[in-house]
C-alpha cells in the first residue's frame, strides 16, 4: 500500500473510530490532519501518540457544520500541503429521542453535523481533488441508516442521507479519478458502549450474528483498504460492517 507522503483529512478524529483511523493511517506514512470540535485533551493525546510513533499529525479545531469555518480550514491545508488525497467524513453526533418528544433543535443539530458537515468538507476538499485528478472520499454512515432504529429518527435520517450523498458524489467525481464510498458500522466498542450496563451490552451482542461487538480496529482496517490501490475499482458502495447485525 503506497501511502507515504499522502495527506488525509479526518473529521471527528479525537476519539473512537476517528482516532483509530488516524493512528493507523499515520503508521502507513500518511500525513494526518485531524479535526475535532470540543475535546482538546483527547485531540492533544492523539497527536502526541502519533508523533511518538514517528507519524505526522496536525490538529484542526472547528465545527464541521460551519460552512465558512470548513472552507477556511481546507484553504489553510491547501496553502500548506498543496493537496488533500483522502477525506474521511467521520464526525457525527446523536441526540436520541422518540419522535413525539424530539425537539426541532435535536433534529437540526444531528442533521447539521452528520450530513451538512460532510457536505461542507467534501465541497471544499473535492475542488482540490479535481484539480489534482486524484482523491478518495469515505463517508461514515451507519447500519442505523440502513435499518432504522426507534428513538433515532434524526440519526437514521442523517446516516441514510449520507448514503445517497455518497452515491451521487461517486457519479459526479468518478471521471476525475475520485472514488467515493460509505462505511456503515454496527455496534462498535467505544466510549458510548462502555457506559452500557451488563444487561444492555448482552442484548446488543445477542442481536449480532458473530456474537460480539465490533472494534474500532475493524472499522479502521476497512477504511484503510478502501483508501488503498487494492480498492481502486470500488466506488459508490455502502459497506456494512456490523458482524451480521444487518443482513
């Protein structure tokens, strides 16, 4: 996998799946540009760990749902690095509630970060990918966008919309040597699942064919493959990585 010297922008990279993707790509010689919006401590820890292991990592703190802030960040990256080879739209939030109790703010906030955030970064970054005639974009969807889930209509809507967004971009950008795919993780071991009690976690595991939760490494391995030349004829796809939760 000839990654060395390439530049990857990862949104929502300070924790969980995003952080693992950043670590693995950095170990391949990719220059990692890690976006985050709130946790300075987690972001600094990620940067220190990557640099300690000999990798390159720069931090970019801004809200991806902010169109102008996204443009400024991408412009500054191009000024310094002259290119963005890989874009991983990973930033995402949840504001769970039943529809009858969900506020307009809860709905809008999830769509703004999960969907509009991906639009903002992809719009500004793809311009330079087109100029360089190369790029790979990965949008982090979810099996919830494929199967739905009670109490998550806003989250499901945002992740389902990302799938349509992915397929449309794949058709728009394919002739420019830019591939666009979506990854749809199931239940992954993160800070969120660690807060569940034993009964809740057992219920989750029992719903998965492989009878275990996925790991951040599982997802990062898939992302790494999709960025590689080994996946050079894959675009417009939605790859479900859920251990058989959704079949």
